[in-house]
């Protein structure tokens, strides 16, 4: 098992907000406090431990306390691409997402704003039983999964193999990189259909 928090230092979560598409505006009042022009705020996040700041904030009612008088709703997502779809179409106003999906949409022209970092590291590479992976070089000729293309997990895989002369089959290499939901990884391991995957907690511990 490779602990990516030790191998690569990449901020896993960036809080972003769509000011124009989401209809949420910030301004300074006489008391220098944030003001909103809406009475409801929809927050998006993923149900994994790298998004603990979101879940703790909800559990402790931090958002309601800070946004007094504003109704807070939430929506969860399995990956950053779907979250960015929701953000750029106005289905959510603000949320937590990795740098990969956020940067991809920004480059495509989406009007998003990076507010702050919220979490660092938290993703883990796990290997199927009997598969010996102790270094990036061991990924040669292996089937490796990430939740999506362009997600933070995908960027971490690319960074790992960038340390070697390996590349994926998409680029003529030997690493068969596939996209797969973390919930399906354990079953694919048992059936011998996958060798390794990069996932977030709690999926890594469960697998």
C-alpha cells in the first residue's frame, strides 16, 4: 500500500464558489461582514474523510451560525466531475472539490473562484491481495483505477508514474488505467479484474 500523503503533497480539497452562475455574491457591510443576496445556500461535498471539514461544519451547525437567516442545503457527489457539473449549472452554490476538476473547468472557461484550501492529502493507493506493489515501478503491466479522469486521484497517479519511465496504455505504455467507483474496487480485486486503485478514506481501510 502506497500512502500518497507521503509520496505527493497535493492539496486534496479546494473550496470553490460560483459567483456568477451560482448567483451568490459577496460584499462588505458596515461591520465588514459577508452579505448574501439569497436566502438559501446549497453546499456540495463528497462522503469521504478528505471532505471531513464539510461534514464537521454540518454536524456542528457552523454554516447555520455564520450564515444566520440563510437556509443551508447539501448535496453529495461521487467524484469531482459530477460536482463541477452541478456547480457550473447552478445546482450547487459552493463546495469542496479537488484541484484537478476545479482547474480543468477553470481552463475550459467556467467562472469559479478558489476560496481556500480545506484539507491536505488523504488518498491512498491500495493493491489487490497477492499483488506486490511497493514502488511506482511495480505498476508496470498492472490494471490501476481512479474514480475518474482528471480527478485528484488521476493527477496523483500521473505524478507517481512520472517518476518512472512508465506510462498508461492510452499513451502506448503498459499501465492499464481505468476509471472505477471506489465502492466497486473490493469486488474487482476479489475477481482478479484489477490490481490497484487510488481511493480516499474510508474506502482504503474498507478494501
